[in-house]
């Protein structure tokens, strides 16, 4: 009987461990790799969304800035006439400010605005210039200028005509 009992114990001691522990460990490692990959993918997609939004805003503000530049040239650099063409604008000296919300609808105040389009004029005799810039103003950490450019219009002054033009007939 003792021999039978001893034989039974040796069979129990040589039992193969089940594969569930190795399977569970592999499953946990797979889950960790998946989470890491998902985190990287989400960061890439979030960055792409931010870049896309910035690109759309820059494009839309570029169109608005081009309209502002053309109107500046059409008014001959007259800031009051320019302000008349943009009813939601604010004029302070030689600077015209246009505020836009997130949908690029003009708003009357800086408090409601997400973007600022400004036109700072200078006059050097016959040369009328304006520095036009666009920036995001709703987030103080991202108050960078998105773009800026200079537009100029030369307006010659009419001086007295040279004598040779007035004396064609030689009278």
C-alpha cells in the first residue's frame, strides 16, 4: 500500500503546468503594446487636426487680408474711408483693427474675437504703405502672428506741367 501511495504522489508531482499562465502573460504584453501604439496614433491625429485647423485659419485670414489690402489701395490709404468699407472695424490713429470669431464672422470687440487682422498705415509723401498682419488672440500662449505683409500704393502728386507740354503750337 505504501508503494501505491508513493507511486500516486510521483504522478501528481510530474503533472505538466497548464499553458494558461503563459497565455495570460502574452495577452497582457499584447495589451501593453496595443496601448502604446494607440497613444502614438492619437497624438499623431491630434497634431494633424491642430495643423489642419491652423492651415484653414491662415487661408481664410489670407483671403480677408487680401480684401483689406485691395481696399487700402482703392481708398488711397485713407483710413477713414477704409473703415467705412469695414463696419465692424476699430480705428485708432493710423491703425485699423478687424476682429473675427472662430467662424470668421466679424465681431465688434476684442473680447468676442479669436483672430485679429490689423492694418497699420504710413504715409511717405506719394507712397502710401500699410503693414497688414493676422494673429490669433483668444489664447495668450499662442498669440503668434500668423502672417504679415506690406502693401504699397504710389500716388504721384500733380505738379505744374512742364512748359514744353503747354506750348505745343509755339505761339
